[in-house]
C-alpha cells in the first residue's frame, strides 16, 4: 500500500526538523534551536526539555522555548509538587520512553482548569494544553530522566492524535540526540581531567601515533618546544638538531616498545641534555585498529628545569638518604657514574653502591628506569604557572 499525501507531508515536515535535532547532539548550544523546531512542527507556542533529578549545574539538560527563567525557577521550587499533568501521567503509567500524552489523555478538562497548578501557574503564562513525552527514564548509566513538553496557548486548539503521532515519530531521534549529547559531554569531561592531570603531574609529555606523528603535547612540552633548544616539531613530528641526533631519535621512536628505552639529547645552548624516555601505551583490541590513536608516549626530562620539590618528595617517599638524593640529582644532569662521581667528588665505587641501594628501595631495575620514575613523579606542592 502506497503512501498517502498526508504521509508524504508528515515525512517532509519531519525531515526539516531532524537536522536541527542532530545538530544539538554534537553541540549543546544548539538545543534551544532544536526545541524551537519541535515546537514549530507541533504549532506550539512554548516548550521545555528538562531533567528534574539533574540540574544544569549537575550536567543535566534544561532547555526552554518562550518560557522565562523566573517561571522555571518557580516551577522547580514550588509548582513541581502541584503538577497535575506529571502526577496523573505517573498514576496512569504514561511517562515511559517512547510514549506521548496530550492534556486530554491525562485528566478531564474541567478538573485541569480547576487545579491550582493551572490557575496559579499556567494561566498567567497563557499555557492551556500540553503534548509531552519521555526521552530517557534514568535507567541508562550517565543519562538522567529527561522530559520533553510543548505547550499551546488559549488561542490555539488543544493537541490531538495527529500531534501525538508527530511527536511520537520524533521521540526516538530526540532520545538518540540526547544520548549522543551526554556521551560527548562525558568524553569532554574525561579529556579535560586527563589534560589537567598531564599538565599538573607530568613533565614534558609527547604522544605519537604508530607512524611517529605527534598527536598530543602537554603544556610543559609546549613550553619546551617554544625554546627550540635542540628539540622542535616540524611536519607534525618531533625533530632533533642535527642529522645524527635525528637518526637516534627516529630509531627510538621506531623501536618496539621497551620500558627501558631512552635517549640523551644534547642541546645547542650548552645546558644539560634532555632525557627522552619511551613509555608504551596499552592499545585496545579493535578491528580494524584506529591509526589515529596514540600508541607511544615519551617523557622528556629537562635537568635544567627546577624540580627540587619533585626530587625531595621522591626521595622522601622511598626512604633515600641525603647522599642517595644527591646521586639522583647528579644522574639527572650527568648520565654516567664517572661523570656524576667527578661532579660529587666521590669515587665511582661509592656511587655504584649507592645506586644499587637506590634501585632496591625504588624497585627500578636500571638507571634509565629510575630516571623515568623520577621524571614522572607528581610535583606535589608545586603549581605550574
């Protein structure tokens, strides 16, 4: 059986609204436009999308169309408890995802007009009828109960079955858009938390994909790269000064994951060389693998940067002696024991004994792993500016 002209007209009207709904899924600031489109489709003068259990401050979804903020506040603080539409819908088990109700489904017109909810709250706003549905009931993790309602004024006829059918056709799309919106918000929050942690707790951090392209640089690395003192980014990849150093850096970045892989990188300024230490990132099992995903991380330690608080905290937490702490400080500048011995004015054998003790106390197996542990140690009590 073919489509009737009415069916075609309905599909055409829905098609004009759907792009605005899914635009809201990707950008939360587009929800007012999506709600306005829904209200327009249903010839409604005003509307709300709201989550009672989650306020805007709690990452809830609260969007209004032609309803004042003052009216919303009055509803939340007082008239929610007198909402006969909501109460009757719950009593009739109407408010479930996918179902739509209009005023006539909820209670007789005379009873509605006699209610305090209508006389005191709705009538002053010229709200006389409702067409509403539930997008989510709160059973899905991370998504609160979300209601949608549009309203007509006295001058317009009450909503009818055709209006219910229109909103029912839209509800799955609105629910999916809300789901996407909440998932994106959750991912954005996690990204912000991870970025803040990387900026606050870590030294210069670079993350690359399988091909060595830089996909993330924390603030410490951005500051380091801005100095252009032996390390930069060109063509989206980390670059070292000089052909031989670049070859060493390329070999490090192309090597199989090695928790002890590291590179000492001299600097044109004459300051103590950088330590570049490779850190493997566990990859999720996915088919096909996402080549854009970071697969390697590199901690870049700058011995010239102040990190006394970090070194003292690390030593204190692992029970290192003052002599062992001085050894650590020397190794961050001079990677070999002979060079550290000359700096500290002690014998190599003495430092070898101290290093063995430090490795036992920290659990590190070798010197490069010890440097990696120290470089990644949280800078507690020190704030970056």
